[in-house]
């Protein structure tokens, strides 16, 4: 069975970059009728916060990306300890004591000599007595996985055939000196024991994948299929990494972005398929193929979400937005006609309040000097209420016959006088709301 996972760290709010990873893994699982796991990477007790765990769940539920089960790495520390013991018994795990400063000096020296800046494995030459002395002086060391210096090959679902020389990579640290288990081994143990078959993540993890393949093989596990998606950039190709904090999903939600607008964009961005608004997640699942994504950096512009949001809202019946219409202050008996008027003229649901204020309070008329007499004559011809969908046509026909005006010279001054705006909803749908509200007042 196909099994995928999304493994966020609860050290902050998830953003569009995280969403790309979550969505791809979700769509793969759902298209195959498999299992999607939400796995909370909370092995860092100082940085992990329960409020962020709750926020991750809320964001996923808002998007409709429902998981089949949830796992927490903080509850699996014994499994990682067992794996570490197994690697020690195999001679593939060793303790190293260099300080960050010492490692930095080593790297600089290697670079000056034209060598790759990888860990030199000096710790392997330490005697037991030397290790005890270092522990006494510096505390416990870090634990590194000893890589086999051979090529690591796999066929990536997006990048194609990958081959990395393990000798060009430092033996990865899997456990810190304070005992904290790091992602590299925790992920391997979880993926193996949870039967994860497919892993999609960012291209910045390619080197991690190479080392994890060797760890999986050392522990006797089955390697999943890997795919590494491109990283997002800003609209001008600039790095998004420093701005991702401002692109948190909850911030986009606050700005009025609709879930299907966001999902429709992220499910196609960077692929060979055009971005098209989909009506539901089922459509995204049906058309998803991870192999259609490219390796080139992918431009993301938050402004692209708003036309998609507007288009999505236009397709919705009142029942789907009733709460938002009510929150804008619209009385229940006017909700249907108000939504029909406003739906084509909003970008987000937050715009409803402004349209209701126009209906309820009217607007400051916008009348050019040359139109003042015309407007006075037109208003005098306005029939008695209540108004309906035919009133605008009947009224403008009478005004046309009385004044001789037609086309834009007829309709635009009337719109501006009634709404204070040059453009907006169809006046035939707006006028009854203006009249009803004023008649009620």
C-alpha cells in the first residue's frame, strides 16, 4: 500500500513552502488509495511548542488535507535509541568531540588545499582513554554515522537519476552531545517502521537523502521512492527563505485567501500543467502526477492567489458563504439578493462589508458639474418603491426618453450618483437593495 507522510517541526507556523511538501505527499497517497501520515517532528524539546502543533492541525484542517493517523516523534525516542545501538554494534556509529570552532578551522584548511570540506574522521583514531578525557573536559560528544565511501544512486521522481559520491559528504551527526536525536535518523526509523513508500520533499534535502539511503540499508529497511521538488522563489526570482515567515498559511487565511485557490495554485506550480482553479480536492487528486514537476526554481507570487480566490467565490452558492454574509451585517431576508449582487464584485469575503455599508448607508454622490441638471431630472423620474430587478431598466428608459441621453452618457452619471463609483455590480441587482434598505430606514 502507498504510504506517505508530512513531517513538520512544531517550531513555528507552516508556510507555503511547507504546504507544497504536504500537498504533494497528500495527493500521492489519496490518488493511490493509500495512507497519509501527519508526523510531528518534535524531538527538539526546547524549540517545539504545543501551540504550533495545534496550529499545524488547524491549518491542515482548514485546507481539507485530512490525515489518516498522527504520530509524534517525541513518543518514539526508544525506537531511535534501539536503532543507534544497532548501528554501534555494526561499527557504523562513532562519537566525535570537535567543537564548532575546530570543525570550522578544519573546513577552511581543506578548502585552502582544494579538498572537499568534509569531516576527516579524526575521532575514529581516538583511544578509549582519549575519549574519556575528552568527555571529562567537554562533555558527551556527537554521534556520527560512518558512511561507506561509494556512490549512492537512486532515480528521483522529479530530478531523474541521481548519483552522489559518499566520500564528498561528511559523516552525518545523528545524535547531538546533549542527547537530542536529529531528523536524519528519526526520519529513517519512522519511514522504515511506518512502511512509508514515497517521500516528496524539497531539493535542499538531496544530500540528506543520500546519507539516509545508507542508514536505511544499514538498518535493513526498504528505501522509499524519493522525489525532490524545486524550492520556491519570489516573483522576481529572489530567495523566499527570509520571507517565508510572512507567508504563513494563517496569514494568508487572515488576508481572505480561500483554501481551493491556494491548493489549486500549489498543486500545479512548477509543473508542466497550467494552473487552473479546481472546485474540490478530488479534481486535484485526479490530475496529479509528481513526474510532471520540474527541477528549476519555481516562482511564487502571493498576488496570484487573489484572482483565484475571487473566481472561486463567484462559483459558490449562498449556503457556502452564509456566515460571512451574516457577519457583514446583512439581514437574513436580504442575504440571497445581496450575495447575487456582490459575488461578482469581491476579491475576498472581507469585501462584503463595504458593499453592505453602501446598501445600508448609501454613498457620497459623485456628480460632475455638467451632469447636475441631468441627475436632478433623472431622480425626479425615479418611480416609487419598492424596487425590483426591472426597475433599473424601466427608469433608465424613461430617463432616456426625457433627456435624449443614451449609452455611457446615460448610465455612467446615474451609477456615479447612486454609488459614488464608476464601476461595480449590475445596477439592476444593486438598485433594489439600495431602495429596500432606504425604505426600511
